[in-house]
């Protein structure tokens, strides 16, 4: 039996893992999907006081509360910077890090660091214009259509803006000592993840799995993603 901790990306919540959690349990494992403060069913807690440290604590506290050992920690998109911060704090409790089309930060970087200047400017302007929150995009940018598009459009909530330029300080050696996998969602490839795709192919120690789907693989291609996760168990 393996414990999986699933961390969603921006604008999402634990709900986005709906096609992944039951099959993991059915396969004999345990799966814990975290909802970060201010998002999903915790949207009522949205405030300008939320920081990257808040979201790291959300995940670390679940690991502590459930007394998990040797867990596989999975982060989607923005969740990549969150799980990196958790790994820096709780490396001894983790067995593997999985970055699902996710941010792969270096020490001293922010979620915004690898975005193109025009993306940075647009997002900072949107945060300023929306009371410190970043409105959710059209799910079409994640390669979603039809019922999946409609479902995500209904469920997305604004992202706490305070996490966009929040610097993550961590010990690279501690994080890199853990086995790491990167799930590369290639069709269509989300431009804001381009830097991460390059990094994992230029640095040693990465297991790379390509899935021909859009950014929200847990929704648009749950079976290939599930297979990749089970292969690590």
C-alpha cells in the first residue's frame, strides 16, 4: 500500500482529482486530495493574507495529521512550487515527488519567475484590478472541451494573488535527493510550463512521462495519468 497526496494547481481544488482518487483506493492504495486555502470548497477563506507559506502548510499539515510515511507527493501546475516547499520541510516523510505539468522552481524563484514578461504583466494587472485575486482563465487553454470544459468552468475559483510573486527559499540538495518524476502534457502544451519542460530534460535525476493531452491530465486523460502514478507505487 502506498499513500498518495494530491495537490491541485491554480484555480482548482481537490475536486479536480475526482477521476484519480477512487481508482487509487480501488488499487489498494490511499489517496488524499488537498484543497489549498481560499480555493475549491475553501473559497470562503479567500483573503489577501494567503501566502505561498499558507499553501505549503496546508499540505504539510495533512501529512502530519494523517501520520504519513513514504508518501508520494503529487503537484499539478502551480502545485509544483507548493510540493517543492513541502519536500524541503518534510523530505524524510516522502518517497517520490511527481510534478504533473507543473512548476519546477529553483531556490529563490516565484511562481511568476519563468513566465514571459507579457504574462507577468497581464497577471499582475489582473490581480491589482480584482482585489488581490487572479481570475480563472477559460478552461479551453487547458485543452478541455465539451462536458469537461463545462465542469471545470463551473468549479474554478479565483486564485489568491499573494502567491504569484512569493519567493520560495529551499535547500535544492534536500529536494533533489528525492526521486522525481515529471508528467509532460504535450497536446496542447501549456506555454507557461515551457521552462519546466526544459529544466527536467537538462537536469539529472528526472523520470519523464509524456501524455498526449492538455494541461489538466487528471481530467482529460485520467487513465494514462493513473497508470503513471501506479507505476511508482
